[in-house]
């Protein structure tokens, strides 16, 4: 299992797309912090990049990589290795590679300009989002053998979590404007890892005051230790459940 993980990490880190992704994050992060006179404003600007670019690259690259590794996976399956170990090794290698790229691209500027709890929370959120969207990519891969459909499903998942979900929430808020929707909004936020990550960062940056009463409700819940632990547990579930289901499907999949 360790040999497979090492091979996948070494193979991915040599990939030109990952190198471009790393240098793009590094250049964007350094530019954002250099242009802003306040490092907290720079971190807020960087948040938009992390919440959009990181999930997009993670899910698209992982989906394509797994499809392109079909022959390698078939070779591994023909060996006396458990399918579960093969699939989890591939997932671990992909996740570790993308986290390394993220830490180099975003971690170095954050440590230089914002070496505090908010900055480290940003790094933690970015790595967790990378792993979550790798898990979703592998789920999309195992659900269909057609490469075009798999990539299309991955893109739709990213669009849903990045754009469509917020539109759906706004629609509900307009439809039930006469009812208290603050507490249901907390439940809805758990259905989107990107929104949950955004809330955790914004609350630490004290931008919740701009969100009105809803922001106050979020701060009362997510700003407490119980809320933080709850948020971390939900984000971990976003990793565990897709990986568990994808592994289960891969064990019975006809290659």
C-alpha cells in the first residue's frame, strides 16, 4: 500500500498541471498580500481563490487522473492485493499530492504574511476542501465507466457546490421570508462543504457583522467550541462518506 501511495504522489507531483496549479496559487497569494495594505484584507481576498480554484482543480484533475490510470488500476487488481487497499492508496496519493501543492502555493505566503490562527485555519480549510473534492471525484469515477460522463458529473458537482447551491438557498430565503430562517440556515450550511468552510473563515475575520442577524446566529453557533467541533465533524463526514461508498462500489465493480 505504501509503495502505491509513493508512486502516485511522485507521478502527480511531476505532472505539469499540478506544477502550474502550484505556481498559480503561489503567484496569486503573493500578489494578493502584496497589493493589500492590511494582511487580513489580503486573506479575505485569498479566500475567494481558495473556495473556487482549489475545489475545481481537485475534482477535475482527480477525475481525469483516475480515468487515465485505468490500465494501471487493472494491473494492480490482477495482483494479490485487496481492492480496498488499491482504491484507498489511490485516494491517499491524490489527496496528499494536492495538499502538498496547496501548502506550497498558499501555505508559504500565509506563513510569511499571516502566521496566526486565522491563517492556519485557512490552510486547514484548503486542505480539507482538496481532500473532499478528491473523494467526490473518485465517487463520480466509480459510478460511470464513461470518461466524458464522469468528467461532466465532476464539473456539475463543482458547479452545484460553488454556484447553484447558493442560488437554491436564496430562493428558499425569498420564499420563506416571513418565517425565521436563521436556524434552518445552519442546517442547510452543512449540506455544502464550501459554504461551511466560508462561514468558518468569515467568522474568524469578524465579517459576520456585515451578515446581519443571520451572521449573529452563525457566530453564536459556529463561533463556539461546540460549533467548531461540529463543523470539523461535518467536514470529515464529507470525506468519509464518499470514500466509503466509492470503495464499496469499487470492490464489486466489474473492470
